[in-house]
C-alpha cells in the first residue's frame, strides 16, 4: 500500500445462503483516480461497493480507508450515491440538501453545490416530483454535500435518457477536476471508457480483468472491426477466410489486416458502401471476457 | 376480468409469500378470539354494575327481587361513603342499600346506565337517594380516555409505522451512510412526535374545555407531566416495535396488537371496576392505563404528586425500558 492509496480491499467475500455474491476480491484505489467497477447485472458490483461503503457486512476480508478500518472518519469523508434511494416525503430539494448538510461537521457551501449540480431550476420543488435526470443530480448533490474525499456512484446513469446521461458525465468530469477519488459502477462501457482512469471487470463475484481502459484493450485485442449491414446474403461469405459474426443487427469481421479483409470482400463482390471500420471497444472486451450479453 | 384476476393473483402471492405478515394475520385473530373469549367468558356478561349494602348472609333473590335481574352484576360492599364517590365517578352504576326499609338507591343523575337501572327497579318499594359531593359527569370521566386513546394511536403509528416505511424505502440505508447516529435519529423521531401530539392534545383539550368545562380539581402542570410521560412511553413502545421490522403489513399488525388491547383494557371507555382479576392484572401492563388513571386522579380526585407517584414511576420505568430496548435492537436495514 502506498501513501496515496485511499481504499484497500483484501480478499473480500460475501456469501448469502443461496449465492456467493462476492467471492474474494482485492482492489486498490489511488487518490484522485476515477475507478470503474464493471460487470453484468448480478456480477456482485453493488454488494462489493456496499461492503466498501460499510453498509453491508462482509462474510470475510478487509476494507481499509487510508490504512484504517472503516469508522467515523470514513463516514465523514465519504460521499455515497446508492443505486436507488428514497428520500423523505414532502421536502423541497433545498430542504433535503440542508438536512443532509447538517449531518456533517463540515459541509460544502449549499449554493456552491446547487451551482455545481445545476439544481437551480427546481430548488423549491418537492424532491419526489423532479425528473429522472434531476433526481440523479440531486442524489449526487447529497453525496457531495460533505465535500467528500471519496465519492461512490452506483450505476448513476441507469435509466437516464442519452442527453441526461451526457449531462451527468459532464458533472462527473467537473468533480474529477476537483481531484476527488471516485468509485463508479456501471454497465455502460462507454461511460466507463469516458470517465474512468482505471477499471476492473467483475463477473460471478470475481474480478476477471483490471487496468486502464486503453491498456486492457491493447492487451486483449490487436485487431479492428469491420462492420457491414446485416442484409448481405450468407452465400456471399461462403469460405470466407476471416472470423465473421452476425450481431447487433450487423455483420462484424475482426481482423488485424484491413487490406486483406477488404480484398477478400471485394473478391466476393460484397457491396462496401456502408462499410465502417471501428477500433475495439470495452464492450467487445466485456463480451469476450464474460461471454454474455450486457443486460440493462 | 382478466386484468382484475391478474392483479388479484399478484396481490394474493405478495400477501402469501410474505411469511411474517401471513403468520401474523393468522396469529392475530386467534389471539383476539381467545382474548375476547376470556374477557367475556362469564356467560351472564354484566352490562351494569350495582354495589349492594345488606345484612343478609348471602346476596340472593329472596332478599330483594331486583337482585334476580339478568345482565346486572351485583356485588356486596360495606363502605357507603366510598361507593357514593364511585357512583359519582361512573365507576359503579348504582349503590343499593338493603339495610334500611324501604330500600334506598343512589345513582349519578348524569349517568346513562344509572338512568336505565333506575327504570328497571320494581315499582314502589325503593327510595331515591342523592349522591353527596360533586357529581362527575360522564364526559369528565371520558375525556382523558378519548384524548389518551388518540394520543396512543398517534404515538404508536406515527413513530412505529413511519420508521418501518423509511426502512423499507431505503431512506434509513441512506441515512446510515452519513455520520448520523442511531440515537440521534431515534431521539429526533421521539422529540418530533412528542411535541406534535402534545400540541394537538393540548389544543383539543383547551378547545373542548371551553364548551364542556371539564372538572379540574388538580394541577394542570401535573396533568401535563402525566400526559407527557404517557406520550413518551407510547412513542418508545412504537420505536421498540419498529426496531427491526421492514414489512409495513407486519408493522401494522404488531402495532394493532399493542393498541387494541390498550383501547379495550386500559379503561378508555368503561371502568375496570368489577372485571375479572386477570383483566385488571393485564391492564397493569399497559402504559395507557397508568396515564388514564393518573389523569383521572388529578382531574377528578384532585390528586397531588403524592397521589399519582405510582403512575409517574410506572410511566418513567416503561419509557426507559422501551427506549433502551428499542435503541439496542434498532437496525438501519431490514432483516
């Protein structure tokens, strides 16, 4: 453990009577890093995060915050946004923020949070009656109210429309710029790619890969993907020399030699007007590692 | 119809698969049936209570034909003055003196039961007596009961049910992720409900007092103390019930289990005078009993702090015990 390690997790296990939700996890999260925990639903992400947050008691294993077991210091310095949180009824957005601010010995200036999380437009509305995107921003604001050293975001953009999601990403970027350490779980690979400096991919309660997104992609792939529309007849691809997949409404050909691949396609007279060449993404890596589709 | 059945079945599954609630819904009626059966096990359930002064060896119909009346509970007493007071306070409906000729009877003219008993007396041979001292109207006797019952429901459900709802919705889990301690949270819940219900109770008492002019022979300050302690004890009981439950239906059942016996057995509606010993013993377990006894002693008897020390002590002990147990057992998350 180095001086800049904020969270250290060793051999963390959580067994429920019928499932092994988390089956031995080690993690180190360094200060100022946005760490992404990825995995399909049911992989054990939320259980892992809630053990690190001190909400769920581990079956075994240790979680240290700045070298110390979780305690009062951690609660005062952590900001937490759960996957779903009910708030108290009949409270305005501002009242909700002020209530939570009162729980901490030091809190961020309320007006600064309002500005940071763009809550200005609905401050006096009933907190139950705001839109999905506004609600997530309010929950983020509550998590930020104590100006936390470490911020936990558990699937913060699940269920949001693309625009609200992008707004939320901008917000997280602004928080990163304040040098906060962030632990983010998500099953959106694009989100992880954009926001995270380091990721760990979980499945069946274990970490199956970790590293920076770029390094993980380099390690696992040295090819690119050629995408063609799916309406091309199968006989065109008879005896095709390269690996070919029909997925997601497309025909995907992966290759490390684009020239050869295009040559083979031209030989078979495949129309190339809609040909698209893209690099490998985290989603490809995810599917390759977990062998299953992402489930939303 | 298909839609109706879909919802009907879904709700049935929800209910049947919630084991704790299901178990509760089976236990509650059994407890109620056994309990009520026990209370009303006397087949000649008396609707009226008559205290009788007499010289004969036994209390039998040959002494006086009125003693044969059904649904009237006759019991022998020896102290006339004491029972004057009880008649005037609606604890006994009539006092009958067979030691004199003609026989004399006393009722409280404001008592509906006294009126009915008077009409039931055989013609001619009885002389009407006047209860001496201040006569207590039924409403004077009833008002602590009604306000006390309202306070009990508000304290139990307003704290117990709400905490269970917070737990179920995940709001408690969110609070648990902050430095807020369980004691701070619980104390705030107690304080909030306490001042709200006290404000409401005081306002209703003062408002209705303007029209009904309740009898008040004691100190308002002492009455406030007994009522406050009663409210604290019942809020604490609500906390204890809600300490771990995360099903709203189970919480509702448990709260009903606590509130219904209190409503029936704490002397809200009728005096427990002359009820079986087990009922009187059971009533001693409920905080509402002590609160109502204390309030009536202060308002009607004009008791001072020395006259209600037992009530004050019991309410204090119950508050401390319930609160301590509730705080120790409290969990932010459901089981």
